[in-house]
C-alpha cells in the first residue's frame, strides 16, 4: 500500500504545543530603526538649537524719567544700564528695545524686553540671545 501524502502540518511544523519557526531579524530591525530615528532626532534638535537665525533687535539705554509727550526718551550711555536698578541724578535708566533713534532721542519702541530674539546694543554688545534654549542676562559681556 502506498504511503499517503503527509499533510504539511504533519511534518512537525506548527503542531499544537510546539512553537513555529521564529521570523529572523524582525525584532532586531525594529530596534535598529527606532535607535536610528532617535539619533537623527537628537542631531536635528542640536542643529536647530545651534542656529543663529533668530531675529535681532537693537537696544538703547534711556533715561526713563525723560519721556516727552511724543513718547520719546533721552538716550544715555550704555554704562548706565549695565547695572539693573541703577539710579543716577536724573532717575532710573533702562533698556529701550527696537526704537527709531533721532539724534539723542529714541521713540516707537518698547521698554518691555522681547523674548526669543537677540538683543544687541548700538555698541554691539549682546544683552540677550534668543531662540530655542536661549540665554538671558544683563551686562556688558558678549
């Protein structure tokens, strides 16, 4: 009597209680893919943080007690604003951001410090660096 053809399951593959063959490399390739995505993401974030493509705003040191009816302030030497809270003989001094200067006066700006921008004095001193992970600070250091 001729042997009957064996069913594919009868060859010992996928029998109940016996595990089937493991697909090779699927778990390892997922780990490698996820690790690669993580590394690329870190490089991208680092690159974006290192860029100096943020907006630059000028700052002038002004005598805050010298405001005229037109909204302009008298511009004074930057040394008066290097120390926060400094009060001279004329009163308080502070930074005025983004204004239009006309002679010894400045107007059309703000005394509110903007964020996420690089603030630079007319002398070229950086007061604040903006952007992702930016640093804030006062002083004459650059």
